C-alpha cells in the first residue's frame, strides 16, 4: 500500500512546525561577510583562499562540496541506467 500526503505551507511555516530555529539573522551576517570577502577576487586561486577562510568547515567542507558537484555532474552526463523498484 502506498500513501501520499501533500502539505502546502511556506518555508517559514514548515520551519516553525518542525521546531527549527530561525537563523535568518545569522544567515544575513554570513552572506554579507562572504559578499565582502568576494570583492576584489580576480582569479580562481584567490577564490579558493577566500572560500577556505569563510567556509564553515574549511577545506573539508570544500572537498565535500567538490565531490557533491562532481557527482551531480557525472550523473547528468551518464545515461539513466540501473535498476528501478517496482512500485506496484
């Protein structure tokens, strides 16, 4: 048996319903700091240095992000293969 439930709500309503904290102010500060740090970046090496300093997890976070992006890119290039579950 398969049951689907659809709930229409705003992201704010979902956050409150799930009891998640409001991180809007912290996010604004982080985005402003990142935007200020990005000013004057002229090449890829400078961008990497800024990202290392600003990223929450430093170089580990950058590696995880890079792997995530490479995995997504490889999925778009390869044909959709593999097995699918029978949903009956």
